C-alpha cells in the first residue's frame, strides 16, 4: 500500500481550495489510479480522509466529500471502460 503520508499529500492538495485546479486534478487522478489499481482500498481512503470528512469547517468538509465522490465515480467509470470519463 502507498505510504499514508503520500496519500495524505494528494488528499490535502485536492481539499486545499487555494491550490490550482491543475494541482487538484492531478491529485484526484493519482488517487483514482491508486484506488483503481488496488494500491489503496476505498475503506483506507475513507479512513485517511476522516479529519476532512468530519471537520466543522464547511469548506474543507465539502471539498473532502467532493473528493471522495469524484474518486469513487471516476474509479467506477474507468473500471467499466465508460466513454464519459475524460
């Protein structure tokens, strides 16, 4: 499995709204790749994201939820070979 610190860096890059959209997209793509290739399980991703999903900061929590939703959607779309993923 990928070191938690590496995964956390990608999570933080996506959740941090001050990062560029290019950085956020690259982090999302990396996380999707890790999940799709079974390097990181969905449950370990959720555990690693705990503080972002339970924080009282609405913006950070919303970005965490968005990351989780996007990562799951993109993982399933890629796995299914669907043409809607770009």
